[in-house]
């Protein structure tokens, strides 16, 4: 059963570039980027119990840094990527210190406020960010001299990064540190009494989530070759959060499935239905009512029940 | 002659804590020698658990000092006190319900090890931790349930997991907050035997209402009422004291 599911996932990931047209290959690349982003948010929301409504900060800032460094300051893509990630991680470390003064709703509000500050800056500091016009004319990197300009080439690149991200985060949550994180989520007082430092565990996770958010941001700006303040908006954060919750927070596959769902609705359904947001709302209503823990745990439970009945 | 505080396992001096106008700890001083078995009794609301919370660091006192083996820990965070050899159990069971017993106890072991920061190696690959956790579970008679999630356990068994988690840390000072609460007679006997078997290297301070069982385990007794120490001393003297009868035992 497990290898069967694995084979299906591998087929879904490997087939698009072979059969599908450019539109679908591009859509698949976007799903991979959204999946990395949702997975990084899931470290906070699902495994850390820290619900953030400002995760777009890390995607957006990394994307803007890379855009500015390459287009304005003439850095190569490699150096720019490294600096963007370092800068974003440093920002996550700083934001973490502020946001982790609170937990729960307070934490959520602080992350929201911080991301709004960045969004406002991106809009208003138009001499740096070009404001509402965004930064255009960006290029994709060419790792090892391989051009990523074709949809298929970019898809392979995004897939490699996504697989690395997934494996790294899977290892992270099953590690000693990941177990400590889950412990702090469930019983912070007990964990402190056992010798764990809950604040430090949350802070390190916050930074690590910021790191993968930055990686998603780089892919995002490479894909679009364009960056606009909406990448930093609350909508962007909220879509990722919806993806995490719909797919199943605190699971590894859930956020990827949820992110794919949001993106498909957004890109595909919006072509047919003008009010795709309404459709999105209905789909979420359905998920929350039928599978309150998310799609992946919900389907898992359903399969278990069906197998239990057949045997 | 009072012992100097460095000879004491736990030395509480002039502790005060108030919630608004409610004084829950009033000038409490306690001296517990290494290896001592101290029982803390008192009516409901006497401030017993609040005292524990201040010793463990969950609450900051408004005034006073707490020393652990001569070291002032009053300003230290709970996790720092754990690293100095302090462990506790909770009156209200505080376990990781969805995780196995083995995982629960493993967390207890991990809390004091540098490998708790390890991010690149699955926790399940630490075979030595798992076998140590199983040894501890064996010592409280729950080895056969090691693979089961805590949520499947009976109440009395959960109490023993609480104990196993604290014991796995090999504490120097162990605080037990009503370890017998809500147990059946047979479970009571089991847990009593367990507490009695704790090494004399461990100093045990215990809050308990079940006098029949707890008095057998105690060498010294402290009676609290309205946040104050009323009587404090050798078990038999405290029991014989007329104030103990008035406040707690009844006529």
C-alpha cells in the first residue's frame, strides 16, 4: 500500500513535463513552490502550534532581495541567492524575538502586523521597490550553465528543490529537536520542567521556517521573473495558511496537497468562474465540515474505514 | 543548630507569593536535607501546589529565596532548575497523550541531554535512549505497555507514567504532587511501593492527602494552612501536635 501510494506520487511528479503542455507544466511548477512555502509554514503551525498570519514576509523579502541584488546591484544569481537567504533568515531571527513574546492569538497578530509593515514598505518605498509597478525584467538563474527559461527545465529545477525541502523538513520533524518541538506544542510547561527551553525551541523553529520560506521566495521570483508587493500581502500569507489547514496541519503531505488545491482553484477555476474566491470558500467549508483535520488525515481515515469494511 | 544551606538539598527562605490581595504563600521557610522524605500536608487551598510551582520555577515568588544544594535558583527558569537535578510530577496529569509510553519517557531522558538540539537524526534511531526508557518503564511495571499511546491507559497507569518520566531524569530532588490522587486501593499499594523504592540518593518532597499511605513514606512533615507553615518537623511530633489536629486531621 505504501509503495503503491509512493508510486502514484512519483508518477504525478514525473509525468507532467513529458505529456502536459506548457500551461500545465507551469501550473505544476507553481504548485511545487506553493508546496514548499506551505510546508515551511506548517513547521510553525502544525508542528510548533504557532499560527502565523505573516509568513509571506519571508517569501516576499527573499524574492525582493534577490530581485534587487540581481537587477539593480549587478550580483550574480548564486551570490544573490545566498545573500537573500541570509538576509531573510536574519530578519526571521529578529521578527521571532518580537513575535515570540506572545503565543496563540497574540503571536498571530504580531506576525500579521510585521508582515503588514513590510507590505507597506514595498508599496511606499517606490524608489527602492518600484512600488505598485513591481520590479520587472528579472532573469532566471542558470545553475551549472543549464538554462531554466523553458517551462520544463524550470519544472525539473523546482522539483529537485521541492524534494530536498520535503526530505529536510521530514527529517527535521522526526529528529530529537522535532520531538521537542511537538512536545512544546502539546505541553509547554511539562517540557520546561523536563529541561527543555520552550522559547529557544520555538525561536529556532521560527528561523528554520523563515529559511524555507526564503527558498520558496527565490523560486517564486525566478518563476515569475517579476515581483510585486502582493507577494508580501496578507492574502499571500492567508492562502498558505488555508492550504496548511485544508491539507492537514502537522502532517507532512497535507500542506503540499492543500497548497496544490488552493493554487488549482485560483488558476484553473478562475478561468471558468469569475468569483473563484467564493468557490474557494465553499471548498473550505466542505473540508472543515467533512474532514476537520484536513484532507490528508481525512482521506487516510476514509481509506482505513473502507479497508476495514472490505476485510 | 541549623545546617548551613549548602548542606541542604532544598532550602526555601522567607517565600512570599500573592495573587492580587490573596496571599497564597506567606513567609514560608523549609529546609530539606539530602535523602530526606518530606511530606507536605494541609487543607485544600493551603498553598501546597503554589509552593511546588515556585520551587520548580513555574511561578516567581514576590519575595524570598530558593536554594538547591546551596545554589540560589530563585531567578532561574524551570528548564534550568531541571538541569540542576530538580524533577516534578503534576497533580493534574500532564503527559503526551497521543504518544507512546516509550516516547513520553524518552522525552524525559532527552530533556537533560545535549542531543535534544539534534536536527538531522531521527529520535527513533537513538536505541540507547529507547532501551533506557524501557528500563524505566519496567521499574514502574509498565514495560508491556511501552508501545501503547498514553491515551489508552487507565488513570492509575498514567500516574505511574508521570512517575517514570520524573524518575528517568535521575533527579537529586523529586517533587511529587499528589502521586496517589484518584487511585484505587491496589494501585495505591503499587505506587506506594514504587515511591518507597526510590533510592536514598534522591530527596523526595511530596504533597499528599492520603495520610494512611503517605505517612508511612514520610520522615518529616510540614503542615501548611492559609499559605503559612503551621507545624514542621519529625513525622511523629507533627502528627502528635495539637495544631495539626485542629487544622487538618480533625478531632
